[in-house]
C-alpha cells in the first residue's frame, strides 16, 4: 500500500513497515536512510533531569503538510533521491514516544544521508509546529535551540529559532 510522502498524525507508526512501504516498488535504490526521533527527558551533563513528563505538539492542518511537501521538493532539487516519507506526530506525547520519522531512498548512501539530515534540520527549525514541554511545574512553549539553528543555516535555511518545534 502506497502512503503519502507527508503524514501529520496523532497515532504512533511502525518504522519497519514504513521503510518497507517506501522501498516496495523501487528497484534502483541502493540506500535507505531513516531517522527516528523520540521524546526524551531533558537530562543534563550532571545527570540531573528537568522532569519532563511529555510534550504537546500543535500545527495548522493543511499548512504544515504543504510546507513540508515544499521542503521535500527542495530536497529533490538538491539531492538525487528516489523516495521520501515524513511522519510527524502531534497531540500529547510521553517521554520515549516516537515523534518523527524521516526516511529517504536513493541510489547512493551519501545522497540519502544528506537529504535525510537536510529534511530533519528543516523540521527542527522551519516547519510550522509548536511544542509545549510539560513538567511538574506546568507547561512552557519552547523555541528552536541555537544548535538546531546553526545546523539549518549550513543548508541556507533560516534557522533563527522563530518558532517552537519538534
């Protein structure tokens, strides 16, 4: 069964099934790179935790999918890729839940790795998602990290922490 390139959903997903579906009809693919992002507790170098209980992610239906589809088109212009699948979850998520998957198929691994990284850097800094971290003290909307902004800037993406993201 062929899935859409972009899916924004509350439900969890099966990474293995998604990669199998991506590869199913591709005979000229030598590499598939998949990134799986999960909700993590914010643990510091000292071993202390912020006590993150979970996240709440919001988006604008239709606008978010269109923005990600546009970025996939940009990735296709930059990299020799055969297929892409992006799944991003929204709603309430707990620590250790899967939150995002980017899978890229290409004839060669270098193109697949680069395209996957490019798309993740976009998702972290530019895609229209808003993230609220839930702790015992309450919820707080968060912005992009400076390290995410720097990663996005190497691709020529804005990456200016102007929004909260995944």
